[in-house]
C-alpha cells in the first residue's frame, strides 16, 4: 500500500468519540475483483472495483436513506472513484502459480473518511494466478499442402493452409518460382518467430517448429538427355509420328506403295544458349522402303518362293534316275530349287526405293502426360512445295514424289537448319 505521511492533529477526546459514533468500517478488498485472460505463460490480468456495491452496502454511512436514491448513490460512487484506487503490480505474461499484488493508493483516503462516516481498512491484496488453460502443442506443417506446377526449371509452388488452427499467421517460402525437381525449398511458419509464438499463444497454441525444408518433386522437366525420356513416352511419340505418316500414305500416295518403315532412332537437339521458346527438339528418323506400282513402271510380281520351288521340283522329277550332280553332293533337283528360290529375291529389288523420313517434337517433357497425344509442346512434319518443281523436305525421281531425303546427311542438315539456335546433338542412331 502506498503510504502518505501527514501530520496528525491532536483532537479532544469528545471529538474523537463523536467521529467514531455510527462509523462503518469498509474493507475495499471485499469489492475488488481480479480476472485473468489468455493462456498459461502469456495471460493478462484485469481488475474491477465495485464502488456502487460499496455504497449500497453502507447507505447510512454515506448519508443515503434509500437504494432508490440513484442520484445520491451516483455522487458517492464518483467520490470513491476519485479518491480511492490502486493498481496491480503485474498484468501480463502470467502463468499458473504466479502471485500478483493489488496495491491500494491511500493518498486521498482521509478526504473520504472526513466526508462520510466510513473507515477504510486498506491493505494490499495478494492474488494467486490459477486455472489458466495451457496452450496446445501443434506442428503447423501438418496443415500445409504444397503444390508444384509448371515445367522445370521454371516450376512454381503454391502454399495452402486453410485448415490451420490459428489465424493471422502465414507460411513463407524462400523460393517459390524458377524451380526444378530436386531443388530444396525452406518454408517458415510466420514472418518473425517471436511474434508468431506470441500470436499462437494468444489463440491457445504452441508451435513445435517454425521451419522445414522441402524437396521439389513431381514437376515435368524439359528433356536434356535421351535417357531422361520415359519408354512409354518415347513409344507414344514414335506411334504418333508413324500414324501421321500412314495417314499420308493412305490419302496421298500415288505411283508407289509402302513396303516398310523402320525407326532408326532419334536425335536430341539442345540449344547451346538458354532461350525462352525452344528448350529442346527430338527428331525421330525413319528408313522408308517403297516400290513403284505397275502404273508407274514397276515390275509385275514374280512367283513366290513357294511356287517357284514347286515348279522346280516338278521339273526335276522328269529327269532320269541317277542324274549327275552339278556340285559335290548336290543333285539337279537341289540346284534347280536353289536357283528358283533366289530368283524372287532378285526380282523383289526391282523398282525398290529406300529413303529417309523424319518427324520432330519441340520442348519434349518428362514425365509424360497420359492424356496427351504426345509429350511435347509441338509436333513438326517435313514441309515441301511441289509447284513448278519439288523443293523443301522432298524430292522426285521420274515424276514420283518422295517426302524425305535420299541420305541421312542431307536429312540431318535440313533438320538442323530449321532451328533458330545453335544446338548440341545427342543421337542413338547407329551408323551404317
């Protein structure tokens, strides 16, 4: 209690008795109420003094006849509020078991005692902090969902934490764009650890951690090596290119027919300098075998090997028994059969034309997308013109058009001329 040392006047005994007659002794602590708010370790304390009850409990001492005399009660309350007060010695960062003290200020108490027939029994009051709720420990990162999107090395991440049990606190990533698979990203809970901890406490929680490292995964990447292409993606792009080729065969081929198309392999082109539009180009190279139709001057089909063999066998049976051999251990029948067997093979080569075809994909991705026709940003076929002479990715022989190139060197050069950037090349095509 705050003390006020003043001179004490000596009064006649009669006067002392007069003052003491009809006095009401009041202990203000009976009208003091202290409340605690918040969680254990960060709670706050507030107090309230019920001045009105102090008056209504002692009406006569305050010279008031009835509880209905509101104006008289209000005047007495204002006097008490003006001259009787105090404060708590600690009001924040409170924990269960703490003891705090309400200290009364007695500087002006004498004015009240002289005005009213009251004696104020002042003594500081000690209050023990108790029944504070303890904060719940939680891992904020259990409520965090990270989503990666885009294509590496230009991937992005987004942070979703709608179900976080505390408000007014966010997560922050040290890097949220320009990401590739395998990159490390550090995510922090809250901007400042101390402020975050205080805010969580106010809401009844204690974070167990404030920082966590994540590894970027699941992004599609621009292929930089042939080995990075998934087999199913590799096969899917091959099939797409061959399907497009077969559509052209069915719709546009004249004077020639397809005997075979064989995938020789792929060339992967990577720009030597980083650029926005082209990350890579994957070129599928095919060996195409054709023959001319009869209308285009092709040979009539020769007898099959089986038919020729039967014919040779029949001729051999008419030969007298004991026919001489043409080679050691070889009968005439055998020699005739062998000759007949070789003849269709030689005939099959007549009118045959072998050339090379390509199709290429720009910005090939891995892993692929099961819902897409091909795993790249674009598909490119040979382009040519047949207006007053063939030009571009095609050639003609005796008025027969072939889309592609007669040799691989010319094909490679034509493909590389299509790129706007100087590239380095990787290939899995075996040299002849």
